[in-house]
C-alpha cells in the first residue's frame, strides 16, 4: 500500500470536519436572525390584561407563521385543504394539545374506544365510575373544531380525556368528514347521524336518554347548533364554545376589533374565517373579496336577516364588550351567485338565522373577548333568551379563540381556560345532575 496516499478513513475524517464546520458556520450565521425573531416576538404588543400573555404570544406566532406559509403555498398553486398539508397541521396541533412524550397522565379510570355509529367513526371516552343513583351515563356528543377542514378527534384526545374526567360524563367524539374533499352538508350529516344513533341506542350504550348533550367548539360549535336545531326535543342541552354561526356579515364589532390587522392575527382573523366558510360551502375562492366587503348576499335577504346581527339590538349594553357597531354595506353586484343566498338561508349552514328558536334546548354559550366570532355567540344568546329559551352566556374577558382547549389534558394549561372548564363543569353538575328532573 502506498503510504503517500491518504487512507479512506482519513478522507472521511476530513470530509466530516468540513461538514461539521459548515454546519457550525450556518448556525453562527443564523444566531442574529433567530435572536431578532425571538426579541421581536417577546416585545410584540399584546392585548392589555390578557392572561398568560407570554404563552399566548407564542401560540399567536405559530398562527402567524402558518398564515405566511399558506400565502406561500397559494403562490405555488397549492391549497391548505390538501391531505398532505392537513397531515402536517394535524401533527403539529396534536403536539400542541396533548401531553409531551415524557409526561404521564393517569386515565386508568376511563375506557377509550373507537367504533362506528351509523357508519361514522367515533371515539368514546367512558369513565369507569357511574354517577351515583343514575345507572347510566350523562353523555356529551362532541364535534371538534378546525374550520370544518383540519384537526381530528385524535388531535383532541388530551382535551377530551380531561373533559370526560372533569365532568364524569361519557363523551362521544365524532370524526366527521372534512372540507374541501367533503363540503357541506357532509359534516352536518355525519354529526346528525351520530346524535340520532346515540339517542336511538341509549340503552345499549348505557346512555341516560334524558341527559344527551350536544357540544362543539368553533366550527364544531356551528355543527352543534345546527344539529341542536334539528334534535331540540330529544336533547337535554347544547354547549356552544366560540361558535361560528353566520356567513352573512364579516363586519360585526368583533370582526372590526380583531380583523386581519388585530393584535392576535395568528389566532383569530376575518381572512381565516372567510377561508373556512369558503372551503366548507364549496364556494369559488374568487368570491372571497365579496365576502370581505359584505356584498355577497342579495340586499333583499340581507335586510330580512340583518336584525339578527344588529349590534344595537343584540349586544347587551351592560356587557360592554366593544364600542363599535355592526357595519351594514348596502352596495351590491348585480350578478351575485344564488349559491351564497341559499347557503346563508340554510339553518344547517348558518344556524344563526334559524327562523324559529323558541323550542330550542337549554343552551350554554362560551365566548371570548379576543375572537372575531365573539359577537355572533353573544347575539345568538341574546336572541334565544328573548325567545324564552333557557340560556347561560359565559363570556371570558381574557379568552381567545380556541382557549378552551388549554383547560387541561395537554402540556399547555392556561388559567382562563381552566376557569372556563371549572365553570362549565359546575354548571353541568348543578343543572343536569341536580335538576328536579334527575331528582324525580
């Protein structure tokens, strides 16, 4: 062997050192940029009095990054609703909502199982201990959020386990079909089918047939309200958490207060909500500017429904959530597609505009101060109360859209979220378990 020639191992050592040096140079070069980014996020203005602001600012930053990523994807001709992007986002949110790999949460007192109810996948969270003197389980049929497009029951696993443990109620979480692959009314049909199945098979499922509750957050709150409209005489209660209830007006006070240029655009924005409605309704994305300008509904139908989103009439003055009022745009294009009117008039799509709400079930609505959807939840509660429905509105001044998911069950827990969970659990135990109907 020629000793003058470098050995193979020697060459590899030299190459490894070069690679390591290149990586170190790259890291050193990135330090100023990362430092500036962290400094910028830490010194960004946050809403005054927001609880857990240091955590929320990073949740907002994640949303801002995703928002910029969606613009980049759009430039490359890709859509956020395609399956690979859904998988990526669902994985990210699963890490966000659930315990970290080294954390151990004791759920030995609960059975978690997967099944098909009327052909729809569900996950059930069943506490081993029955509520004393009942012999069956008060049951919550839960519809998760995610803009009708993203997330899943699996992503919500930690929060759902915590919810079941806190209430000691059985939870049936519905894995409904998602847009844009399955637009409206697919998600609604799945949620309705599962609710009917639970009620029809209550005895076999050990469900208290007089204690079936429908619940959901965000887009799931929309589905819960829509299903509750159909099943009002057969359910005990509906729980709407930060619900998306209407697509007619994107200039309610909360949309104005927390629109695209708000303090928390990564968490809540009009642009995000409009995109969600477009995917769910299978609406041409080119019509987005019409929705943004509130010129997408015929003036005849808008005037007919406008009282339901009139802040002067529907936002209680004593609540004092805003100083602004709903803007009503009367300009219209002569060639508006009839599809948009049809969707807004369909109470399965926009439960806000259900024609008769007098016989709806007992309702619990959670709203957050920092949420573009804030006002429609408050307005809906006002209308139900005015119509004689038993309503409890729980407004959280330091809450934001999606805050309820950080009440427990994951590695991030927020004080306002835990308060909202505690308030809801106390309300359920007082009004469901200890009501005269149960005592009888």
